[in-house]
């Protein structure tokens, strides 16, 4: 099948490369010329395990190419995926659809007479957007007096950054939301090689499935973080509690790791967008409002732990920040807890030496002035008062802790991701302060 993917970010690039790998011919379109230039040179513009290799293979096989010219893609492909960003409107919390509407306008302007095109919305969008997109494109065509057949479908994406290629190739389900049977059967055929169950539904329910899924996952994280905070008061260990709770088949063990809260490009904006959607319909989503509030408070609580340990006197003290990305195996810094925690330390006069295996260049412009960057965790730790773990990279789980202890000025570790066993840290002689577990 010939497919166009508009937007070559985390979702669009993975979608395009994976569809190419499944034997389709794909054109990736992006309005960002520098991204397209790098992709044309065969460079994967995001860090995602397995993606660079798959991209190279499929460029070589001539199954994927890239352009900034939407017209070229619209002329060549019957199926056009939209995977542009839907960031958060910082004032209202709602999804900002300007990029989606821009693509809708451009599609309406570029479709040729007699064309039949299936527009598939992969971006996470508020309920009703897919229908409204179809209407907008048809209106533009009418104004241009162009007769072309356009149907739009919703096909939300559930991949996780850090394991995006695997998630795309082995999804738990594929959701296809359209009332048009031909479009549904084309999309079903496209996804058939993945062997995943297909949920066929209407566009609105499809859009809602995405929001409800993200909201529930975010709720689990905020829930377990709240339980972790209670564990700290009552002397229970959150990891043992979560393991015991998660063994209940009705509950399951996923998304029960306590820490400093979720970040990234999806959970923060999608939970707030759903709160906004509920409000538009005069429904107050008390659960989701709390999910958001608990998450925002969790990183502040961790920063407070550090400040409390030094009785508020962090001025002039140097901290080794281990991990900047919002989660491991990605260079995505959007809404990363590290941003607030590092800012909080710097604002109080602390000095920071940060290390992340892949996110430093993306983190740099988001971090306050004065942060130094190290080329490995030990470089960051050298002469620091304490190490502060903010991302659970495997590299940190495998740290030579004896070496770390030697390098630190005082053997103190604040662990926002609970990556080390308490007994181990105690035995090695660290002061170890984590989340939902006793201090050792
Ligand atoms: N990142 C994730 O893990 C994830 C997972 C599931 C769903 N989503 C959703 O997928 C969508 C895309 O997310 P992302 O993380 O890939 O975003 P992103 O910011 O990484 O990529 C979006 C891309 O769209 C391009 N773009 C914007 N306007 C354009 C236009 N008019 N024409 C062509 N290209 C244009 C941008 O240049 C950018 O490269 C969002 O709605 C997001 O909520 C993201």
C-alpha cells in the first residue's frame, strides 16, 4: 500500500518506518526542513531503540522517503496519516489543534479532482476532531469546486517512547474509528500483518479510547505515588506493597512503580485535555483533577526531601543529577520532572552537574543557566555532595556503587526512581533516600 505520514516526530517517524518495514511504500512529510534534511541523509532524528537500523534498511530498499512537499505525498498516496503534534494550550489545558487544522487546510488545497483519499488521524485529538477534520477538508474542496472523495478515520497510537518500535509492531490492539466500511477494511488490511485484535468503532469512541487509556495509566501512577507517600508515614515499603497489590489479577502489576511522577509528551497534556473536555460538557472530573494535582506535587515533594535533608541550605552545594529524560530509553524532555527539580536546586543557589545517556543536547536549552554537563555518571558525581537519580536508566542500575561512593564528597543518594535495594545501599554505607521506602 502507498502511505503518507504527515509529521515525522516520535509517532509519525515510527509509524512510517514500521509500515515501510511491513512492505508498504511510505512518504514521510514534515514542515520542518531541518528534520527532513537529516532524514534524507538517513539520520534518525529521535532516539528510539531499533529505529535507526530499521530506517536505514528501508531507505536502502526504497520503501520510505521524505519530503516537505505535501502535494507530492497527496498525489501519490491513497492513505494519509496525520501524526502532527497536539500540544497543550497552557492557558486552558485543552489540546491545541493548530497543526491538525493546518494539515486539514493544506489537504483541502492540494487534493486533485477525482482523487479518493483516506485521512487517518493518529495524533491524540479531542473527541469530535476527526469528524470536524473531514468536514473542513470537504468545505475547502467545495470552495475550490473540486470533486474529490475524502473520508477521515481515527486511529490513535498507543506506542510508548523508549519501546516505540516494538509497541508499534506488537500492539495489544489496533483501534479504528470510522463509519466508512471501505476505509475500515483498508486500514484493517494495513494492520493485518501485526496480528493484533482490531477494535472497530465510531470516530468519537475511538478518540475517547485513547484519552481514557492514558488517563487510566496516569491515574495508576498518581495512585501508587500517593500510596508511596502514605507508606513513608506508616513505615511500609512501597515496592513490596506494589508487588503484593499487583499480583491480584484484577489489578495487574503494570504502572505501579512509585517515583517522582509521570512526564513526557502525553500523560500531562492528555489528562488535562480530558479535564477540559469534561468541563466543556459540564462534567467535573474530580478523579482526573486529582491525578494531575498529585503528579505535579510529587516532584515538588522529592525536591523538598532534598532541601529538608540539608535544612534548606543547599546554596553552594554541588549535586550530581543522574538522568534528565522523562523516562529511560528516550531523549524526550517534554514535561520531564528533572526540569523542575534542577530549576528548584539552582534557584536556591545549588550547583548542578548533570548526566544523561542521550538527552543532554535536548535538555540544555530547557535547563537553567549554570548547569554543568558530564560525559558519564562518575564525572557528574566527582566532588558532589549527593547523587540525585531522576531517570531509571539501566546504566544507573549497573553503576559501580563503590566508585560512586569514593567520588562523592558525602555518600548520599536521593533516588526518585527506587532503583537500588535498600539493604545494598545500607551495606555500602550510603545515606539513601528514595520514594515510599524508609530512609537508610
Ligand atoms: N510521543 C508519544 O509517545 C505519543 C504516543 C501516542 C500518541 N502521541 C500523539 O501523537 C501526536 C504526535 O506526537 P509526537 O510526540 O510524535 O510529536 P512531535 O512533536 O515529536 O512530532 C510532530 C511533528 O509534526 C510536524 N508538523 C507540525 N505541523 C506540521 C504540518 N503542518 N505539516 C507537516 N508536519 C508538521 C512537526 O514538525 C513535528 O516533526 C500527538 O498528538 C501525541 O499526543 C504521541
